[in-house]
């Protein structure tokens, strides 16, 4: 069946760009940006950047929209172990593919489990720089990229035309504060854990450029004291795995 793949490929909440607020009817209220909501984002980012290591298990839900407007929804899981700034192990699994990402501060390997092939490249010394390299040169993103960029140097929540504190909420038994934001092409919500550990617990992104409003949802479960050693970030290919070249998207 023909379809249009319109789902969000990554958490677009980080794609903050400068934009002008369009003028509406003369009596239309101006969009409201609550300072407390912006400060909550900054506090969450600062807290994430202060972590030295973490493990996060994520359940994702994405939507495809068919040509006739019918939505097809599918779930997946992302398990990530991070050693800041130079260690990353991510396992992505859903109905369509299984991928393993391994980074040790010197090299990066992407392993496709079902076709049983892998590609390895030289990598920069930090997870943030790795994310930039993969975006710019190879045309894809680190899973859960937001968690490594929120609050990083140069990050600013620009381009937000509406921001509000929705109120208290509970995610998987954890008391959170729910915030809602609007940007040029997306609406998004984030549930931030209340108290001394302002972790993101849930993220919902709605694409506004599509009349069907497809959504990406992620629910996070955190472990801030994971047990691991250097071997966790070393890739050992299966004996029968094939080695391939990671395509340069700039060529």
C-alpha cells in the first residue's frame, strides 16, 4: 500500500531556529511565552550536562500516515548507556529494524543486526561532536540525541512562540511537571521530574506541517548509577558479520 512517511525522525525540539511570529486577526491574542517554562528547560539541560554517566531505557511510539490519511502506529525501544563525554552504547529495536551503536571516544560502529553487517569510522573525542559528524556528513542522528544536546554550550531555546506550564502530572509513577511548547513546524510537550532530579520523563512531538498531525512519543526510565567497564563501549563483530562502508551523504 502506498504511504507517505511523515513521522518525526528525531526529537525536533532541538531544532530551535529564529523565526518571526505571524500576525493574525487584530483581536487575536499574542502567543504567550511563560518565563517559568523556559527556565524549566534550561534547568533540565544544565542537570543533564552535569551527569557523568547514565543508563536510560526508552519506549517510543511513532506514526506513519498513509496517502488516504489513515495512521499506522508502531512501537520500539531504545536502550542507551552513556559515559560522558566519550562513551556510548545504544541498542535500537522495533518492528522494522535492529541497530547497535558503539562509540569509545576514538571510533564509532553501527551494526545492523538483521542483515548482519556493520560499518566503523574514526570518530571525534566527544558524544556531542559525534552527533554533529553523523548529522553533517552521514545524514543520520544519534538515537536520543536530545539528551546529549539539551543545555550544551551554545544551546538556547530560541524560536519558541508559545511556552506554558500545564501543571503536575505523573509518568510511570514519577511526579512530574508538564510543559507545552510551540515552534514554527512542531508542537511538543515534555514532562520533567519534580524535585532535585529534573530529568525528562516523557516527550511528545506533533508535526504541524502535516494536516494529520503525526506524533512521536518517548517515555524514559533512568538509572543514574549504572555499572559498566570500558569493554561496554567496544564492538566485537559476530564471526559471520560482513563489514560495509558507511555512505558519505555529502557526496
